[in-house]
């Protein structure tokens, strides 16, 4: 077995690093959305090359181009996933709203209180009112979920592990800089 | 009504009067969900709804598990912001909605339950369509 050594010395590439690398002195006037547009409007290879030639990024990774390349690749993959899911979520919201399916769902759920409870707990898990998060109350929530699970027949209970204390709260600026809840047109 | 194979079996076993007028079609939409993706969808939520915010506060103050669930079950989703409901369903994902469909069909007692299952299946179908349109393999 070949042992691999992590030579990154703990350096991690952040969305903010990318913003500074792409816009340099102009970075304060650019939003996260500008960065995302740049990433998705340009060929991935070009973005990677642009980032790899950034003196600031190379300095942060102490000249280790291979580590930097790996970090860039991972961050671009995650950003792409996030953007795609945000776009899909907006599309679903628009489509289901137009057909009135959400309204119908809400009416039926009035009779199916377990489904209502599932959504309420999901809201608590995801955070409501912007930055609200049940940070210190996960034990209480999980206990509730365990009880709730007993009340749910079939497969719904299996879905509940999503309410996991490992799900980190965001700081309000969005996952790795992806703006939360803003409409994004790809 | 768009159903996966297992759901079709459950639906077929229902009494004839419950199935009357409902055509079950095969749900062919695919989305490879994972714990990581589900977590990411939750992290992308932006919920601004006073009812849900109040619930979260009340849940913190609840004296017992049963209290907390009772508080949750008192919520009237018809009064909750539609965008929030849509985002929550999307965050839970098509597999969870599938779980609810199974639950509802399994315990169906009247035509209203079947209509709920049909609504859920329509929701999931649209969700899978949106995911297929926007989420692409690397």
C-alpha cells in the first residue's frame, strides 16, 4: 500500500480566495454572484488556468501547484453542484406554483398531521428566518424526531436521518459564498 | 398518477372503489440522491416564514417531545409561505416524497387519501423533471 502525505499543510481554498484571484484589486466591487457567473460563463479549463496562475493563490499553497489544482477542482465541482441544485429548486418552485400543486399539497397535509410535522422539523433543521438555527437544541430535536418516527408508517421515517447534528449552519452568506435564495439564471 | 414499481404494487392492491378514475403511470425520472446532496439542499434553503420561525422558537421552549410534536402538528401549511413549502419539499427530495407516497397509499382509507398520493406523485414528478433539467453529471 502506498502511503500518501497531505502536503497542503492545512491550506484550504475558499470562495473568497477565488474572488480575489479572479478580480484582484477590483474584488471589493464584485459579488459572489459575479464570481459564479464568471465560473459558469467561461470554460472550466480557462478558469482553472486563470486561478492556477494567480500569484496570491500560489503563495497561499506555498507553490504547490498540484495541491492547489486539486483544491480548485473540488471547489469548482461543489460550486457547480450548488448552482445546479439552486436552479432546479427555483424551477420546481415556479412550475409547482403555477400548477397550484403546493396549494393542493398544503390542503391535504391539513389532514395528514405527520406530514405537516415532518415539514416543520425539516424547516427547523434547515434554519428559518434567515440565520436562525437550532444550534444548541439538536438533542431535543433528535429526541422529537425519534418519537415522530414511531408515528410514521412506511418509508417516511427512513428519510429523517437528514435531521443530523452534523448538518452545519451557514453564516448567512451562503454555502462557500453561494448566495442564499437569490434567483440565478444560468 | 406517476408511481414507481413498488408503489404501483401497493396501488394495485387497493380496493377498486379507491382506485376508480385514477390512472397509474410509471415514474421514470431518476435522481441519484445521497446524504451529501440532501445536506447541501438543506444548506441552500432560504426560509422566511413567520409561522415556521415561531415553530422553531416554540420547539426550543417545548417541555417534552410530545409537546414539540403537538406544536408541529398544529401548523396549518395552507398559511405557510408557498415558497417555503416548495423549498422544504425540494430539500427533503424525491426519495422522501416517495416515502410519504408509500405511507399514504398504505394507509389509504378514502378517495381523499388517494388524491393526496396523486398530488404527491405529481410533485415528485415535477421535482425529478427540474433536477434532470438542471443537475448534470460532472
